[in-house]
């Protein structure tokens, strides 16, 4: 076996040094009654050639942007990722290292995380960012738990326009914590209904949670939501599933958000059928000690040189155990590095330009689709790179027809929103050429004729 | 003895922000082929203050230099206990980057994602075979995330029986995630003492009608097999509880014994430990969870299932605890773990566990007597020493730092908490006896230095990019982001 | 290590100085030494009711965290705000500048239950 170096001679010399007769003697503490008395029933080992042949066969059965024109979004986005990123994160000093518990030989990872924390704060307009969470949905759940800890309240208001998978994840995390999760309705413009929010907010509410932009691609009036939340003494949690939008949109920190949780997948991470992605998590300075996850801080070494260490770890499970702010341990370090390199390469101008392209392409697609007979736009609130389309023809038929034309046209909304059973969610990014958008429109027209 | 650690040219590197020059670009985008659009002005931000402006060369040099300040498994021996820092096969990296796997959107209709679903189904079936569980979910993103899934499943099982049990028993040797997770599942934690391994009497003395579960790690964090595990599981079951196993140390047992056969009800795997996926400087990993037949309905979902020749997501999951992530889990990590299992085969996995245990026992044989060995039972895949016999006023931390000068990553230190000054060494199977010998020689030399010239330890490391860092000031006056040059 | 004779002590390593019906509370020299450099102190608000044996605050070092338990039942009368910005005072002056809270005792006779310096020294000799 190429990953295991021991020769037969090595094994016998080692056994002799240990003072046992055979390998079996090393397992004397494992009682016979629990021993597996047959070989593992797994296929024979494959060579590299055979393995890659098999995997390529599996890979060929999947539809990707190289086989289909894709308008899928809904929390995972097909974006440009500069070539330098993958080559840099493929340096094995990065990807084969452990969590930087020994700072003297982990300064590369530590400085990169410090840069990640800095850029995530700049992007969101918040004071403190941690060194990452699993993904946007679990980060959102942790934000809810943090708001509950800080307010010692038990009621949580979730906008129905928040990504339904984020809402489901929040519900799982809260299953047995004796909390009350309440949906807030969506208004006609696709934003969270402020009247419904006002009716449901009270002085037992711990948090108000909304997407920014929300699941329908609509930009919430976050300032108004925050104001209402704060009047009731609740925390405002903004969930950002599409951080490219922050290249143009006002940062949530400027609009009163207390916690901003989101997903960094758009910043250079491959779609990879849903993961690994990376959650980001930011808070106000005053709430620092209640935040979950790892933090890297700047300090100096014995010679006075600048260096970085994991810090404030008494919040974490390895020290505080059952009283920790979260059970999170290893999470998505390398993915955070990917987003750090992405943000460095795109920089101030690039992120704005990319966001502008998303906005323009989606606006063009909206305009074109609105003109197709049998289809209409559902929400008129300001939107970024996603929007909801209503169809006279059953949604499954429309998407099936598009698929025959080599187009993944969008995500059907009926499963998550029964009232939108005749609707689907379309996402257009800078990766979609005008010709693809025109093809989508033409294919839709084809069916309506 | 040849000392691996040497000095070399280490380049300094500023923070990204200190390099930034207005107007520099490190990207290219196609020309916009549709009319420009604008959002209402009141929604728009000013430029992102402080965001860097760099060329591609700036960025590439920056991160290349940063990488040279790190130490990875590819750099050298990484004997971190309970972390299983085995070699990360390169073909797995190629596999995960195949465009048909890497570029697949999670909302792709299942009939156009049959390849990945087949891989996921085969991986969960393989993990079930290795562990002896009836079914495995792949959704959790990390070990602690798997623990959460597992403890919620246990709670859901109790709730379905109208049981309102409120306590979880956790041995004092457990990883900190265990008690933190039990709290997240709404349980009160009852710590229980162990004497190396758990005794039936100790568990029995705590096992009452209010105990929902016992959380164990097997082999435990002392590297010892919980040899009373069957009796303990029987006892817990007889009193109406369930047994959770932290699978962090599964690398000792593949093909040898299966947790599912021991009476354990739920266990999480760490694909980034046992199944060779890289640790990434702190993730991403993956924490699949295996359960017995009875607990299948409560697993997080939706899971992947095979129906005839079709792979699809389950639809009948009314009792499921729900989802723990936005999508289907860390699929890129699953691809790597699947590649590993296919490259090893069943016999190869067993061989890996045998060699991992052989390596740990070899280190134990060479270092026993030089460092104190607090537990004498036969070690499995890792061995724990302490600093009790160390001279010259030196402690575990100093040994760890001195190992850096010798060119090694230090072992896990000061864990488990029950051993004062613990030094926890897990060599894994991918290290040759030559590497182990060099490492042991270094450990022996360091014990001698502690006696003859303790300053070498107390001032270590001397050869690293930075020396010991002031963690006290970092915590007292936290600087958690760059705020401009002073 | 010193253990002033005029103070009372608890098994959880707090010291208590009785001033009529007020009890001044801090952590002992032994406790600060075991903890190492203190980096953070969490104190209750004035007016909080505390119960003997229940945690009222937290002291943290870089790698450890410890609850601080109320030696007596009563109400928090005053807290030492200087510790918020300069937690290291607990290391440099555990018995004087490093006091943490003053508790207005519900029952002054409770203080009789506490250990004297000699008994406390015997306790830590046993523990270490």
C-alpha cells in the first residue's frame, strides 16, 4: 500500500522492540466478543488509474455549467474564481496543516485568518468577525442562539423571505432549547412585512432574522427592520447568503444589524454540490465575549516581532466545556483562506465591478422575461441577482422543457412556499452571457407559443 | 543524530492592507454585454473602506510567503494526539476537483446529479460497513456538528417515547465538544470519573431514570480501549438510556472491531481524521453519523437513498430532526474520503489500523522510562506520557516548543485534562519506523537537555519564524482586525 | 504565598473580609497563582442577589476559566470596576486592590461558617 511505508521486516523488528509476538497481541484489550471475525465487506483496492476512471464516469453523470446553461442560485452561486486561488490553497503547508494551536509554526494560517477577519468586518461594516463557521445556515442558527443568550429571551422572529434552508437549520439547532420560532410574513414587494413584524414583536423577542438580500433576491429595508427590533429590545440578525451583493449594497452594520451571519461560497469556492462552503459571523464589540467560534488576535513575540495567536478561547468548548458559547471546533479554515485570497484579488474595485455585472445581467433578464407571454415577475422590490417568476404553465413542465434545451432554468418554489407553487427562482450572475439569457427567454417563448 | 530543524531564509511579509496601492487590480472580468443597471441610491454603499488593492503578483507572493511559515503533514511528522494527522493522498485532491463534481450546483435536479448521489450512497454504505451501523448520514460538516446531530437524534428518540430525561453522562477524559454538544441538545451534563477506562460500577452509580445517554470515546483519549463497553452499553440500555460514541479515534479499530457491534447506538466519524482528508489549517472536515436501525427515522435529512437503479433524496422523513446545513454536507470532503476507501479496500483499512497501533506502541516502547507513562494498559493508536519525570524545571509546554526546533510538530499537550502535563502522541500508520526513531531520538535528547541545559527548552523555539508569543496581552487587549498603521 | 490572618476563606479559594454587615470578597493568592495571568473578570451588577455557594462572577486567564462563588448570601453592594480594564490587579494585589465585590450580608452569623487562615492553608496543602 503506497500510503503505508512498513515492510515485513520493519513490522517484525518493531514487534520485537515492543516485546510482543505478533500484531494480534497489540489488541489484547479489545475483547473477543466485540472483534470482527470476518474481513470488511468492501470492494477491492483500486490503483490511481482505476480510481480516476471510476470517478470520471460518476462525474460525467452530473449536469454542470459546462454541460448546461445554469440559472440556479438559492444560496449557492456560480461565480468567477481567479485561477491563482486554487493554486495557492493547494500549497500543502496550508491544506495539510492542523488548526493553528502552535502559533510559532502556524503564522501563515494565523495571519491569513487575521486578514479574513479584517476584510469580513470591512465588508459587513461590523466590529468583530470570527475565524469562520460551517456555512451560512449554521452561522445563522448560531446567531439566533447568541441573541437568545444575550437577551435571555425565548422568542425568535424569522422572516418568511429568509432562505428556507436557513430557517430549517435554525429550527434544528433550536429543537430542544425551549424557544419559540415565529414566521413573519412577506409583503407584496417581496420584503419582510413591517406591519406583521410590528404585530409579532414584543418584549420577549430575542431576535429578528432576515436575509440581505433575501431568498427572493429582494433587498430588505434593513434599517427599518433593525429599528423595529431595537425598539422591542431584540437583536437584529442579517443573513447574507450572497456576499457579492455587499460590493454594492450598504453594509448591514451601517443599517443597525447586531449580528451579521452569512456564507462565503460566492467568494471563490466551487459549488461542489453544496459544500464545503464557509460561514462568516460578525458582531458588535460589546458582544464580543458572547460570540461563538475561533478568533485570531495580533500580539508580539519575545523579540518584539509582530505575530498572531488564537485568542479569547475561554469562550470555547475545549476550555469552557458545557458552558461554552458553542460546540464548534474545527470548521472551514481552508475555505476561509479561499475567500481571503478572492477578496485580495478582486479588491475594492473588483468586488464592486462584479456586483455591478450581477445586477445588470439580472436586470436585463428580468426585463426580457417580463415580456414573455405566460410569465410574470412576482415582486417589485429592489433586487440583486435573483428574482421570482410566476408561470401560467405548471412550473415542473417549464423547468422540464428548459432542461431539454440544455438549460437549468431555476428552482421551483412550491415545496418551500405552497402559495408560490406556480413560481420559480431565477439567478443570473456575471458568468451568464447575454446569449444564455436570450436562450432562456427564447426557450420560454417557445413553450408559450 | 541528524536534527531536521534548520535555519533558512525566511521572508518577511506585511499584511495585505499594508501593501495596498490605490488603482491596482488583481482580477479580470469580461466586458459587460448587457446595459448597465443601478440600484436606488439610498441602498448603495460607498467604496469598501480599507479593502485592499493589489496585483495578482502581489497576492501570489503574499500567500506563498505566508504558506512557508506553516508546518503541514507534507512538511514532516505531526504526532498530534486524537487528531490522526495521517498523510493526505494527492489523488484525492485531483478527484475532488473533477469538474463534474466540483462545479455541480446543489439544487441540480437529482436525475441530473446521479453520479454524485451514487458516490454519496456508496460512501455512506461503506462507512456503515466499517462501523457496524444500520445507516449513516453524511450531512454534518465536522466532528462537533456530527455530535450535535447524534445528540439531537438521541433526544428525538426519547421525546418520541414521551421520555423527559434530562441528563447526559460524560467521562472526564472526553473532548470538550462532548459536554458543549450535550448542552446544545438541551441536556444537563454529569461528569463521571474514569480510572483510565470506564468501569461498570462507576457508570452504574450514575445511571438513573433521568439519564438520557452516556457519551463515550472508544478508544478513549488516553488511547485505551474501553474494554467494559459491552457491559456498559447493556446497563445503559437496561435503564432506558442510549450510548453515544465520539468516533475521533476510529483509526485504531477499522476491520478490528465495530462500534455498532459493541452496543453503541450512535457514533460520528471524522472523515478528516480516519479517512485521510486534509485538515486544511482548521477544516473543512466532515462528521457523518451512524446509527442503529431504531434511530434511522430521526436522522437529519433529507438523506440519499437508492431505489432500484435511481439515487434520490428521501421524501418520507416526518420524524427527522431536520437539516443542519443549507445543503447536503461537505461533499468535496466526501469525494476525498470515498477515493481513500476505494484506494485502500477493506484489507487496506485494516492494515492501516494495525500499523497505526504498531507505531504508537513502538513510540511507547522507546520512550517509556524517559517520560512518565501514567497508564500501563496496552495502548492502541496513541500513547499518553506526562512531564512528571522531567528535570530542570521544564514542563510539557517546553518540550513541545523544543520539538519545533528539532523540526517536528508538537504532540497534543495538556489533554486529556485528567493527566497533569499530558503529552499525547498519535503517530498514525503513514509514518515509517525511521521517522519514529528520529522523533524518539529527539524526545530522548530533549529530556537530557532539560536536565543539563534547561534553557534550551525554556527559550525554545529559537528557529521558527517567530518565538513564543505574548498570549496574555493578546487576550487582555484584543486586536482582532487591522485598523490602519500607527 | 501569604494568607492574611484577619481574613476568612472558602473551599473555592475566595477570601472574605467582614466589615460589620458587609463582606468584601476576592480570590486568594493561591487561586490567582494557579490560574496564571488574569485576562478578564466578569462581575455582577450592583443590587444583584447572591446565594452562598452559587457563582456570582468569572475570572479568566489565557487557558483557564473559573467561576467565583459567593461565600455568603446577600446583595451586591459594590463592585470593583477597576478590574474591568486592569484584570491583572488580581495577580499583583489579590487581597487589596484586587477585591471583587462587597456583599451586604443577609445573615451576619453566616460568616462563622468560613475557614480561618490556618484551616485554609491546611486545605491547600492537601490539594497541591
